[in-house]
């Protein structure tokens, strides 16, 4: 299947100026999601499991993007 950006809508939540996005999924051989990554590693992407310390993902940067907007802002356009 061709790769594409997927938008997950979430309920608005207040965040501090510095925050981390955690994406959890339960992949198995026949189900789950594939999260792509680029080949450049700046040390801004991590891996980890609940209850464990995060470690730097040295293979690249996860292709996950957060859209952050101020309170009362209009909804961003969907990405295709």
C-alpha cells in the first residue's frame, strides 16, 4: 500500500511550552501500523514502553507531526 499522512483528531488539551508526544500501538505480524522515519537523526525522536525509560531513536526521526494551535483557533486543514 502507498504511504500517506494520516490525521488523528484528538480532544483539545492544554500543553506546556515544551512537551512530548507519545504514540502507542500494539503491532503484531498481521495488524498494527507502520510509522515511517527519515534517515537523519538529530536526537529528537525516542522509543520506549510504558513504565520504562525512553531511549534515543538513533535510526532517524519518526515521521509524526503535531499541529499545535492557540485556544479558540480555527481547525487546521486536513493533510492529504
